[in-house]
C-alpha cells in the first residue's frame, strides 16, 4: 500500500467515524404536542427555535387550536376552517402530522367533520375538556371517541388534571371505548401517580384494552431534578414505557426544555430513545 493511499484511507476512516459520532449525538425526536395558533407563521417560528437549540426533529404532531374561544361548541364552520388550515400545512411540510379537532357537543356535525378529516388522512383528533368546556363523562364524548376508533383515528385529550376527577374520567372513558387508542397529554401533570392504576388494571381479565398512551409534555420539565422524580420514573415504567411519547406543549414550553428534562431522568438510553421517537414511529406509522 503506498503512502498516498494509506493517508486517504486514514482520512476516510476518520470522516466516517465523525459522521457516526454526530449521528449518535443527535438522536431523532418526534414532538407529539405542538400548538401552531398562527399555522405556518407559528411553524416557522418553531423551526427556528429548534434549529437554534441544535435539535434533530423528525416530525411534529401539530394542532391549530389551544386556549381562548377557539373550537367551542356551536362553531362547526370555524372548526372546519381550522382543520383545513392544519391539513394544508401538513401537505406543504411533510414533517407535520396534522391534528384536527371537533366539539363533542356538536353531535352529528362533529361526527361528520371527524369522518371528513379522517378521509383526508388525519390520524389524530385532539379534544380538550377544559378549554372546550365539556364534561368527559358526557355520553356525546363517548359516542365521538368510539366513532374515532372505528375510523382508525387516535384521540388526544388534555390530562393536566386541571379539572376535578380529570384522570379518573379519562380512565373510565378509555375502558368504555377499548377499540379506540387514546393519548392523554401531560400524564396527569403533578397528579401523575394516579396512572399507576394501570399496573393493577392489567391484572383484571377483560377490563383494560391497553389502549392508553401518554405524552409527557411540560410534566417532564416540572418533575426532573425534583423530589418526585423517582416516583415519576416509577410511574413511567408502570404505565408501559412503550406507550410514552415526548412532547413540548409549544409555545408554552419549548422542545429544548422537555428534551433537556428527559435527558436528566434516570432512564436507560434505550428507554429515552423510545420516548423521543420510536414509540411515536410505531403509534403513528411514521416512515
């Protein structure tokens, strides 16, 4: 082997090693909980912040509503327009997984809108008992989520435990709609301990369909490096780490905050990889 060839080989090996190290240093991330209230403008702002934080984001679950008087009952035209805006954004930016909404109290109009967005490829429906002002125990909610399950649409619901009985109502809803997959956002927030009940539920034959997933947006940032961190990790393992997703709850919290907090948890790298991306890939059928 001549000296020139040997130098070239050494350089090639060094370059390849650097690429591998970079890939390891920048794991894939799917942010399952992003509010884009101004649609494309908000998306571009989100992208800039992610870039500034040196994060590698493979995709985001994006919704157009959050807070205020958006998506309330009796506004089916406004809801349809909002859903169309997020669907159009996803068509333009492939990393966006569109999340639509309806209001359960709109009855037939809500079901028709659910069917319409499902036909357009929407995989996730977000409904929010607190901001949309509905009771999760209302029969119209059960009717809606059961229909979503029939259409193969995952139901994302807020679970920050702002409302009395929040987690208990969502647990019962999931039991009554076993063919529907649910993501409960924030995993109960600082009432996360409730969800250890799933470990017991799995022992009751025919009770629990293992259809509950969680995103830990904001909550992971609240509990990391605190006295309750160990209990939070215990809960993550009890609910099934294969059913836990990373989210940011942007713009209230940044993705950087949530990623940093997850990195601080005393979990294995394999467990963190599942939460960052792999569980979302499996649940949403990402390529």
